[in-house]
C-alpha cells in the first residue's frame, strides 16, 4: 500500500495507541493527510507541544458519540483506525451506560460515517477481554467487535471494508499495571490480586506496527490476532520491584485469572500463519475467507490462552520492555 497517497483518520488519537500510531506513521509512512480525532483539547495541545506538528496533521475535536462530527471529519478519508474507547474496567462497571455509549454506539457511529463518506478501510482495535467477557468493558468490546465485522454486510457493493485487531496487554499504556507497580514500589509494597494470574504482553510499538500491517492486508471481516508472549503478573512484579514486599489482595470482580485471544469456538474458523491467527467470519455471504489458502487450520479444541501459550517472556525480555517507563520516557 502506498500510504503517501492515503488520507488517514485515527479516533482516540491522543491516547497511548493514537500517539504512537501518529509517531510511526509520520516517521515511516508519511500519509498525505493524518487526522487526530479526539474529544480532549488539552491533550491535543500537549501533542502539538510535544512536537506532533506536521503539514499533514489535522486536529479535530469531536466525540465518537457524535455521528455528524465523525461524518464531517471523514470527508475525503481513505482509512480509519478506530482506537477511541472507555477502557478502565472499574470505571466501566460504575458507569455502564457511558461505556455502552462510547464503546458500542461509538463503533456504530464510526461504521455509519465511514459508509456514508466512502472510506475504503476501517480497522478497529479490540482486546483479549472481548473473548468470553466477564466484565462490562469486555462485553462492550465484544459487541463493538461483532458490530464492526458484521457491518461488512451493509457495505454491499460499496468499497468500504471493516476488520478488527485483537491483542493483549500493552506494556506501560494508560491503565496498565506497569505504572501502578512503579508507584507502589516507592512505598515498598506491591499488590497482586492472584499469584497465578497470567497475561499476554506486547509493546505499544508492536501493537501499532501489527495494526498497520493488518490494514495493508485486510479484505474485510477478519479479526487479526498476533502471536505474542505471556508472563505471570507475579513475575512482572518481581522484575519491577525485586526489593518490595508482595501483598496478595484477592481477585477483583470482573477480573480473570487468564486471558484468551482465540476461543475454542472461534478456532473452527481461524487459520494460523507464522506471526498471527486470522479469525475468519463465522457466517457471511461476503468476503474474508481468502486466508484459508494462506494459512493452516487449527486443531479441534484449540484455544489461544495466556496460561497455555507456547511462548513466555523471560525476565530479561520484560525488563527491556519496561525500561523506558522506569526512566520516564514511556507513555504513562
């Protein structure tokens, strides 16, 4: 794909993912136009002050809850990356309708605006918490994921295509446990909810680059899942705070011991490639099935979970991932 000929819009453009996405696009791909769509004028000002000022950049103040504003922002846009979401689990539990309005209705508005303005490709960000969800945040992301994928049916003869990327915990992103452990170790006590807990991990840069690659390859209708390593949260605490006391406080409501990125039921229509899994549409009359010829089917009953993962992060590898945040250079 020739990004230099494309106009790109990223919702949630001032968040952790959005900032890194803009940085990578400006550095490596140089799109003709790049619109940062977000609702917070202060964060947009801070991005400009941090050096995110390029002739191709546009800053749009708007909320994904506002379909008319999205439609205005998407005029002349070729590619949309939908990263805006409410993602703090406790906040979503306490403010359920707000989570639904942003995460589900916001996705609906992105779809409607993209169809109406002739956007070519829409890639939405999902999460491992959307698989077999046990909290409202995961449930809203599951609904948003289904909405995005099934909206290919509305495209009909139009050129608009919709896909998702789904991955695990981003080291050091806003809401990540990494900043929490950094604060707690100053007090000498780090809290764990359960010592058995495992999670998938990747860096912000890895997440962004995976998303960009998937945009370039998408047909529409796929959910792209990267092959990423796992680590026990207790080990992470040991790496980050080796001299702190570990206090186990018990698993919280809406929290899982382990996360799943591909469920047993999805595995039946998922293919495996060298660096990722591609979940093809379960039932559709449209597109998204060419991956069958590119990958290999999964064994019956396969489940891609953080506790049975084939690859695990070593302490040394995790230390490399967290070092930028310890020095204050990372995204908090």
